[in-house]
């Protein structure tokens, strides 16, 4: 079975999910909280992606695996604007964007996932 970091990396890499994506040159992950709950966490049966259906549990897993919440800087904002323009799907005004970073979770370095150990 895949570990949480490997599952998360596959989700972020996948074009099937619009609620989570790479920002800041692939060193940071953005999560549209409302959309992520509906698109990923609400999945049941064979379509289920993660073991949890709770945002609180998902965020707990991120912290357990060394992810830290970061603020959106101008570089991240630029990447986000580009992404949203390309996808033509801006998040709703009341949705909450969360940004997380882990030095071992990188778009271009999947081999580092082995270092994302649970604390």
C-alpha cells in the first residue's frame, strides 16, 4: 500500500483533481479547502483516494508527515493566478486556500518522498 505522502503526491500530480495543485515552482502545495472536501475527501467505495473523509484528519496527516502551513508570497500568487487563468476555474469567494510546504515533498523530486516519515 502507498504511504500518505506518496498518495498525496499522486493526487497533486493528477489532472483529475482541481482542488489541489503545485505552486512556487513545485515546492509548495495549494489546497482549495471547500473543493478538496467535495472532490477528494467525500469519495466513497472504489473511488476513495484517502483513508479519511475529514479535513481535520487530512490536515493532521500533513502535520504528522512534516508539512508546515505557509503564507502565500508574491511568487506563489503569480503561480496561482497563472493556474487559475489556465484552468478557467477560480475558487469561490468564500473558499479557503491553504498552502503547505515540506522540503521532501517536491514536484520534480519524487525520490525524496521516502524521507517524508510520520513523526
